[in-house]
C-alpha cells in the first residue's frame, strides 16, 4: 500500500484548521455532519467554539453526536443537548444527537469480535462527514483520536455498550460488568470504525479526518474530572486515511521532547492503545505508513 498523505501544521487557530482541511484538496458535498465530542459536563479539553466554530459555519455543517453508555450528563438526548449548549456548540451550528430516535444496525464485514455495529439512526441524514477529533489520552482505550471518534463516537448508546463489551451485550446497564481482554476491546473499536467506513463507501459518501492536538490530557473529554494537560500543544493533522492520521498523532507524541509526554505515553501503552493501528490496517481501513507534509513549509 502506498503511503498516505498526512497534512500537518503546528499552528492551532481557526485559520490553520481551515488550511488543514483545504490541503486535502477535496470538496465535500450535500449535508455535512461534523463528528466532534461535545465533552462531558465538567470536562475541560473538548474542542472550543472559538476554534472550530468558523470552520463548521463555513461548511454549513451540523455537529453530530450520540449519547453515552455510561451514566453521565449526556446519556439522554435532552440532557446531552443541554451540555452541548453549555459548551458552546449550539452557538455556531445545529447539534444533532444521532440516536435520539434510536439506532440502526450496519454490517461488520470482517473481524473477530463484533457481528455488527449500531450507529445513530440520524447518521443517514448526512451526505459527507468530517471526523473532527480532539487528540488526547483515554482511561479505557489509551488514546482517542479519529479511530475512537469513528467507532465509539458514531455508535449509538447501545452500540457503545456493544463495542465496550466486545460484542457480548448491547445493554448499557450490563456492558460494564462484561469481562474481556484489553486487546479484544481495542480490536472491537477498530472493527466498528471499519464498519462505518465501509458503510459510507457503499453509499459513495465522503469522509475526511482531522485531529486537533491541543490540551493534551491523559484523560478523555468524556471524563467529568478530566485532568489538566500534561504536555504542550502539538498542532493539527488532516488526512483522508484515519489509520495514518492516528499513527501520525501517536508518532508526534513519541517524537516530542516535552517531558510531560512520558505521562501520555504511559497512559497509551498501559491500555495497549497503539495496537489499534496495525489491526485497523489489517482490516483494510487504512495504512500505518504515511508522509507528513507541513502545510506551512509547503506553502
């Protein structure tokens, strides 16, 4: 497989976010859904309105989300919308909780753990998707970027339970009691992310991948007690390949000379987080091989 192109800028601003998207050289058509985490009530690291708002508005995009499987402030659509409003997302776009009217089953064409994926029913409303991730650590998966945003993020509440239990149950009340091997969970996320990609390809729909690497905490934006950032901001990466984009995110952390990077590395490897990359590649979702293109130098 040829190397994927990953476009990179160290600058984190509304303008550089727009430039990173434009570097991809494609034009998204129709109704555009922007998959971004609205952040749990109490979290601090979610992508802020002043950073992403101008970009989303320029595309007339809709913020798309699904309810959580855990018992927080976003496991019911009405409460989730209140958090989205509190965090500023409704100030620049419509917010669509995609599983507000239930979910739909899509096939998992290959894999060892999931027989299907459950995504928010409203996902079919969108002709094009921007997977706009905030790169950070995660207490369960080690790290969260585009692959997690496409698997757990696009899964409905029941779908999240199904992924977290590695295909054992879609009941949010039971999934946390399921016993599983950590590798199985990491692989289940890759299978769900691949299912979404395959589903879009079958319909001829486009998806692009952007990760903002700021507020780099060891905890996810889904943590209401999210810890402070452990290292300096890195920048923004964009690609048409989610595996390459996540690989670049990880590689940029490992290449950092920031002493705080050690804490994020520990969080990622203690949860076997990097295992998602070669497994996703083996499923055909993308490639771990990429060319990092600095868009500031390129211009």
